C-alpha cells in the first residue's frame, strides 16, 4: 500500500468540495442523431470536420437562450440564516466543456470555456473546440489558474478557488453558465454528473438502435443525453422543458446552411408543453 499526494487534480477536489452544496436531480432522453450524422458526413465531403459535442453546444446555446431561468446559478452567500435566497440569471450562454487531457504524464480534467453560444454558428464553436485539442492544451493561457491551484499550498488553493467564484458578475467568465461533458468516445451509453451550474449536459456514445417510424421498425443512430439540474435553481418541470427542447433542436438540426430530409421522426413535433404541474423528480 502506498500514499500519494494529490497535486495536479487539486482543482477538481476543490470544485467537488464547493459543488457539494448542489441538489442534483437527473433526467435523460434518447436523441435520434440521423440528421446530425448526415450533416457531419456532408461536411466531411466538403473538407470540414464537426464533432458531436459541437452540435450539442450549438443546441444548448439556443435552448438556454429560450429558457433563461435555467441559465442561472444560486447567488454566492446562500444559504445563510438571515439572508434571502437569490438566483443570478446570465445574459449570455457560456459552456464549461470538460476535457480529459494529460499534464506531465497524469490525466486530469480541464474545464474549457466556450462563450457566446446563443449566437455562435457551428463553425465558430468547432474552431473553439479545436483550440483545446492536443496534448499541450493544458499549457494554454486559459488554464493558468488550474496550474496555479496545483502549486499553491492547500489552504491558499481553497481560498483562491472560493474567491474566484464569489462575485456573480465574474461567474460566467470563470465557471460558465452550463456544463457539458461527453464520454461518447468510449463504450458509455449514458452517465450523469453535476458540473456546478444549474444545468449539466452529458452525452454518451452514438449506437445504431431499433426505432419505430411510421409503424415500421428501422435502425437509427441514437445518443443518450443526460441532464442534471440543480433543484435549488429550477424545478423538474422547467428541467424537463429544457431537455425536451434540446431533444427537438438536435433531432431537427438546421443551422441555416443545409437542410436534408432524412425522413419523419417523432421528435418533429414541438415538445414544449403549454403548461402543467410538475411531477415528482425524486
């Protein structure tokens, strides 16, 4: 048996200590990726590569712009005995994208920010993702704070992490407004995590599965999409609206430059409800 000091993953441990205050609840759905896969294939034929997570970020930006109540966070300082709970809503959508990258031979999770998702086109999003590719990504200026947290003594590291999140006006530029993670490159169908934001999106792999179209069973590329929400910020009905809107937006993907018609799907109807009572999510 041996004991090893944690250095390069300290930022993750500080985050987990801070995120323990969240009240996570988990939802998921299966997304028919037929249209997106066709768009990816057409792009490859024209010399462009788009990752699946790029489409998810594109959809997340549009959906959270339509649901500003989910593009929010509990204000720092709550809970306090005499302080009223406050929620901060953000003007723009910034994703905190989880990346698995090596640092000096050790695999760690880096959080890369992708801002302006409510208006960014797919090419702009992919260019930002591509910036974070490669084994040298951890040396980018964006991750200077992570490198610093690994060097500071633990008490100072915890204090520095807490200070960075104290001002709500800085939160989007430090921590993003929505968390996104993907394990689709492994044999993972679905998973859930709580990324410290009101909504965390988790994408699994794309697998050919049997679906019913017009009464006929046919194969289709399906992806499990998980959504974890902080119950302190939004309720289950709102989270279900967000997930349904994401489902619809991805299955009917149209960036205005290409519009194939791979056939009818059940998701082609508008999933957004007109109202109703929240069912228990516990």
